[in-house]
C-alpha cells in the first residue's frame, strides 16, 4: 500500500501534530527547527501551546517534554505565567495516579504553613515549588514521605521547619499514619503504610531514620506483602521502569522468579498468545546463559513490552529487547519455548512459533535494511503530510531528510517512485519535497520519472533554443529551470507512474512550445530542415526522434494546458457601488498579519498554503477585531481583500479554530498596545472598541480600493501610531487600499 499512513482530513488534528513537533523541536534546540515553514516563533508561543495542551489534558505530550533536562529548563520560564487552576491541572497531568497524595494539594498546604516565608527572592512560593518540581523531578515521587524527604533540602533553611513539623501539619489532610512520622512501639504496618515505606526504600536505599531500629521486621513485612500482592508488583514495575537504579532495589525484597509469577498471573496467563511465556521465563533465568546483569534488563523489558496488554506486536517487542540484551540468552529462551510448544495441542499456541519465526526473519541483514528503508519513507511521508518531523524521532535537518530520500531511491526505487507520484499531487507536499532537495540536485525527481528524462530534457531545451533562437525559459514564458521541472512533474501526473520513454513527457513540452510560438509542428520541422546551421549529430538525432514520436502520438495525446486561467473579474469592480463595513479599524493591524499567519502555520513561501489556510486567516482577522468567533460572512469583505483572495471566495464561518491560535491573536494585540506608546496602559477590549470596530466606506478605484473611515473623538491618537496606515498592502495583496482616516 503506497497511500500515506499519515493522511488526515481533520485539519485541527493535523495542526496539533505540527505544533507538537514544532514546540518539541524548539525546546530541544532553542530555535525554530530547520524543517519548519514558519519564520516567527518564540518562547511566548511555546507557552501558548503548552497552556493549550494542559487545557486539553494531553498527558502524553506534556510528559514527553519533561524527558529532557534542557527542555525542562526552557519550559520552566513559560510555566511561571500559568494561573493557579492551570498549575493544578498541570500537576495532575504529570503525577502518577498511584501516588498517595496530590502534588497541588501538598503545595497548597505548604503555602499556608509557609505563608510568611519567602522561599525565593524573585518569585512567589507557588512558582518556586513549580520550578523545583520540574528541576528536581519531584513529580516522579508517589510516596508522600519520599516526596517530603526530597523537598526538605530546598526549603528547610528558609522555612525553619523540620521534616517532622511539616509531615505533622499535612498528615491529617492525607491520612498519613503517625508511624511514618515518628517512632512508635507498634510497627505492624497496614498495606498502604508498607507501600509508603517500600517506595521510600527504593528511592533512598534505606528506611526513614526513626524506623531503622525495626529494619528486619519491616523487611520481613514487605517480603510477605509482595508475595501476596501481585497487582502492587505490577504497579511498581510500571512506575519505576524508567528508574533502573531504584527498580533494582526491589530484588532485596522479592526474587525475579516471584516477580515473573506475578506478571504471569495478572498479564501473561490471561491470553493464550502468551500462555507459556511465564513458565519458560522461569526456566530461562535458571539456565547458564542467563547473566545476573540481565536480571534488571529482563524486568524492564517485561514492564515496557507488556504495560497494557499482550499482542503480537508487544511479544515481538519483548523478543527484540531480549535479543538485543543477550543473543545467547535469547537463543536459549527460544529453544526452551519451542520445546514447550511441541507438546501442546492448543491450536492458538502455534501462533507463538510463527511469531518467533517472523522475528528471526526480521533480524536478517536484508530485512533490517528493508525495515530501515521503510522507516525512512515513513519519516518523509509524515513530514510531507504534516509539515514537521515527528518529535518521537530524533531531530532531523532538511539535509538529513534529503539523504533519507536519496537512500530510499537507491534501495527501494519502485516503492519511493509510487510514493512520490502520490505526494506530488498535492501542491503543499510538492513544495515541501522540493524544499528538502538542494537546488543543484533538483533533477533527482526528474530522473525518478524516467532514468533518461533529465538528459532528454537538456537535449530538448538546447534543440529548441538553437532552432528558435531563444532560451527555453523565454520560449515557455518561465523564469528558471526549476519552473521547467515543475511543468514536467505536472505532465507526469497527467500520465501514469510508469513512463516507457522520456519522449512521452517531452511531447507535452513540445506541444506547449508550438502553442507559445504559434507555429505548427510541420513549420517547426521544416525550419529545422531548411536551416543552414550545422547542428551537432546528437541534436539532429534527437530532433528526428522527436518528429517520429510526435507524428506517432499527436493523434493520441491531447493538448496540454498547464497554466490555469485566472479570472480577473472582481466582485467590487463589477459593482461600482460602495460597501459599508463595520471592521474598518482592522487596517491598523496590517503589519502584523504575516507574522501571525506564519506562527499559525498557514503559510508556505509567504503564501497561504491551501484554501483551508485562507479561510482560517480570514476568520482570525475578524476575531482580532471583535474577540468573538460568532461571525457572519457578509462582515468579511475587508478581511478577504487583506488576505488577497477573491471577494466571492466562500468562507466557512464555523471552521474550528484552536485555542492556541486565539492566544496568538491576543498576543498580537498586546504587542500593538506595547508598540503604540499612547495606548500602553489600555486593554485589548479598549483597543477593539475604540479603534478596531469602526465603520468605514470601501469603494473600488481602478485596481485599488479607497477606504474612508468615519472620524471619532479619540482619532487624534492615530497621529502617534508608529507605522503607516494611509496606504495598506499586505504580503498577500496585489492591490492597495488607500485610507482616509487621520
């Protein structure tokens, strides 16, 4: 199947994926990723998106951002702008559900206890706690006593409170047992107390000081508890799978064999597909090929491969990790499993044999190479569809994407040819694909169409130039050879993927040459024959082949008309009457539109990338004026002119707009207020009411427009605006608006 895996009709979802990749790439490198089609993006924009992700409850993405210390440091400066309720939701997203406490609630209580204490000279306590939580990874703590232990070094000196005082203060709110705070005679713990103490030990490799006297009794209680509580073991594995140092301490209390028993009881034994995995693993860890250092790796492998359920995919992942850790050990495990499967009469278990064979086949060199190629094509496919490099992959530059394309052509030419044929049908994907290919290497797409096509195009161009005494660019009314390549691509898309001869494409070019020069083929070939010029043999042969092919095909090939006829009529120019508009003040914002639309991922090469982007741009302009998405289409005349689109273009006023786009609009308006000195202390609402929601009269004037705006009291302030609002021409407009306002 050569269709795109990442094709999305939901534009909101596509935009969301793009922004995730953009934000991740920006935080990872501190700059706009090279692959991004936008020019303007900064830390404030990162904040808008993270705020939106928090609001939508995107736990997976937020957690991914916290996986790098560099990104955490950059995020911290953005998060200090969050409101208390947003901080609360952020804590809920990043904290484990298995925790015995709520992060936000603990910090709220500490805020009460330390009300008169300033923990940081530069920021309030709640922001201090937020940054500390991220920097020291306090959000990974699920035991309350472990959490306070980790927190104390950062607050004890200024708070002048002991750990015991703090625990006593918050204990009643979280039902924290006194046994976990101070020494008591009875150290027989409840289940929840055992889990608290165990997690403390996993974190610090010791028990709380006041419990050390009863260390042996506590260890015994924990061991007995774990042998009976399979679900607790599974939860611990899930929680600590990315904390290997702490996870390894679990072996102090329970053996690997017992952990496998728990895993088997709750997960592996529940499905026939993995029915024998548990017993075979227990045999395997007793074998001579199983190394002690592999104990922890096996534990992590179980936790990561079978976190949710057992499927063919998760079993294959388990085999892959086992093979990577120890090939001899893997072979021993497979041998034991196959022996077990031989004696079964359960038909479904034969699938396990097939899974093993499939995995071993996939590890052969040629299969590994094939999978690497397919992965590379997926990366390209995602980039061309979404416009970004998936943040799950390592960061890639455009040059690295180009190398992936080259390698795909070299190793899987037929597959990549089919993919490219599909990609090039989209103007957006075409621009993105051309954008990763260096200018002096653009011929690789032409050669992909047919291996001899590039050479034939050169011969065709030189032949036409010599016969007609003009450059091919002049003949075809194009600017560059790149434009010629675009024509060839369009001709290819009208044909089929497979071209038997490059002349099948050349025919289209020749037809256009004849049309542009207003001559017939007979006249062209007669001029060639009658010429006194001594043509090179290669040129002569090419012209003769061209004539023969053209004569054979001219009755079969339809004439191509590449350039679409653009209608020049304009709604306002057809109707000479003036139009009254209610959003005339929108012209004040004209210098900022390009930057806004660029940030909103609506542009490619300084133009709207598709019809949906135009629609969104028109709607965002109206939101800037009114602060509302309740819009009537008849209100959007000025918006359409400023976006450079035909006034008859229908606008879907119910188009879904993301919160992050609205945040960027509000940010634009704040920027206007900061740059307009006389309005420095005004609000966005005042800007809208006083200057943006204004009545005006719009009238066509030959190729341009005149806009007269009704004067009001505060218009004297327009004299102080630091940019021109008398003549308006945005990046997207071919005409101008002459404004009479001041």
